[in-house]
C-alpha cells in the first residue's frame, strides 16, 4: 500500500472576517448586532476623517429595508479615502490604521474597521458588492471564500462621471435581514453555515447617539421601509471650531506607558524598513 | 539616554531605551490638563434632549475630571433630562456611542448607595429610562447621556464597550 505524503497547507486567518461566528468573536458583538457594527464603524471613520481634515463633519446615514434585504449607506464630506488605502484594506494579513499605535482620546482604534465592514455582509449571506465612492473613483468589492477557507476579492474600480462625484466618502452595502421578531437564526443559506439573522438594529438610535456626542457635526438619517420614510437631521450646536482633541493633534508623552511607546516606536521602525 | 540616538531605528537593538526616552519626554513637557481631552457640555445636551423629545421639564448636568489608577486623565460628563415619558440611555466613550454600558462591572458609589455600572446605578435610583434591563420595572420618564473621555481607553471586551477602569 502506498503511503500518504501529507502536505502542510497554510490557511489565511482572513477567513475569520467572513464567517459569522468567528466574526462575532472578533468584534465582540453578537450576529444580530452586525448591522449596528457596520453603522458605528463607518460613522466613526467619517467623523475622524472630517476632523483630521479640519472640516466640520456632515455625515449622512441611509437605511433602506425591502422584504428581507437591508441597504446601508454612510456618506461624509471629508477628503475622501484614497484609492491606495482602499486597496490596502483588502490585504487581510495587515492592519491598516492611523490610530492603533497612538494613545489619544479618539474614537475606536481597532485598525480593522473597514475590513470588518467588508466581511459582515458576506458573513450574513450577502453576495452583493460593497461599494466605496471617494475621490472620483467607485470601488466595487465582492469578497468570496473558497471551500479551503482562502479569501478572494472580485475588485473593480472605475472613474466616476463628473456629475455624480460628491466630496468625501460614501460606503454602501447590502445585507440580508430576516424579519424582526423571528428567531435569530432562520435558515442556513450557504456551505459555511452562515444564516439569515434578524438584525437587532435601531439606526435612528445610533444616529441620535452620534448627534448627542458630536455638537460640531451635522448628522442626517433617512430610513425607508414598509411604505414609510423617516428623515431626521441634527445640526451643529457649536459655532466655530469644536474644542475637542482631534486626531491630527500631537499626542502627549504623559498618555503613554513604556510598553505603549514601544509599540509606537517599533511601528515607525517597521514602516521605514 | 541613548547617547547618539538620532533616529528611531537606533532603538531597534536597544528596546529598553524606549523607557528612558519616555521619561525624558515626560520630564520635558507639561502634563495636559483633563480639559485638553475636551467634552460635550451642558448646552449641547439640553438642545439634544429638546430636539429628540420635544418637551423637557428640567435637565441636570454634571462633569468631573480626575485620573484613573493608571495615572491617565479622564473626564466624565452626565446629563439627565426629566421628560413627560420614558426616554433613552445614551452611553459614549471619546465622542462615540458604545454598544452598552461602558462601566458595567465598575462599582459606582453615591452618597446613599452604590451599584454596578451606569445602568445599575440609574436603576437603583429609579432613574433608568427605556433599556433592556428595565423590563421588570416601569422605565423612568428621563433621558440620560453618560460620556467618558480618556486617552487610550482599555476595554474588557472586543466590542469596545466595557472600560477597564483599573488598566494602564
């Protein structure tokens, strides 16, 4: 009898971002909170981008529910995410973050926000592309995971027509959404065991929450579904620049420990190498 | 410290010197006051409550700045609006809402009682608005905002909700 010569295969851990159960462990939120994760991460990114650029943030959230589908779109008036950064985000072997190594009173520092947002719709069963529009370019990102667990991306980018270009960044995604009130897990829909999960998602509460903590920002919400439409706009209550720490300000050495400064120093060394 | 160090790359083989660099930088700079962290403020919360709930009977606001056991500064601000009907609880860290109570697991002590977390404290004070934890009790006719600002918050969970108040 011939002997089996076993091959040692390497499996990317990127697949963790595209499996609902593993993703849930990664972000620390149950699967029915995934839509909330997308909204929060995208609005955090939008506010940070605007503040860093010295622009008073104008952030729009649109949610459209149609049968068992939900479309979420978040837009801002920041400088727009550069095309190179979008492509770097698709490298799941690295973290792309301008905050992870710094210690400052800034919003989330996970360094994988957009990676998570790309993974969530797929993990919930969507096969529609996530679309990022910024700096005149429309990026369409459709992830897929092969049976061996390797992650692939169907990625395309196209110059946008001048008349459809908007300042800032718009991220649009679509995810399945089982009707509210049903059992959380309704039916497995693909080979990875992902399932339609009823999202415990109150986008208006999230938008109001962001409005509560950001007096300098304009936040708008547009929700459509089941024949109704909600629109709420929160305007800034602060005249002039808002007195808060912004991500472009220097950080203080008093906010670091030896260990956290080592992270910053060696991140710089690694980047220069 | 690090004689002749002119580039960060010099630390590559002298990792322990980073501590010296930190101490030198701290000695050469003033520690920022907690005010530098920023805060939202009473006026905005009042406007926010009126915008969301219409009629507001009264708003109470408190803000406190201090340092954590780790030495890191923090500012905690808290606003409570008395309403005609139950409102909501809004919790945030560094100008961003959280998924839940950031002080869950932290004991908050007041002059009359102590309780676990913001929700527990409000519950004890019969001032917990509509939340999942208020199922056993009629929610109070209030809306509450609790906001913590601190550099480098450490979290006890991957959802970045529960703050480690003892952490460095």
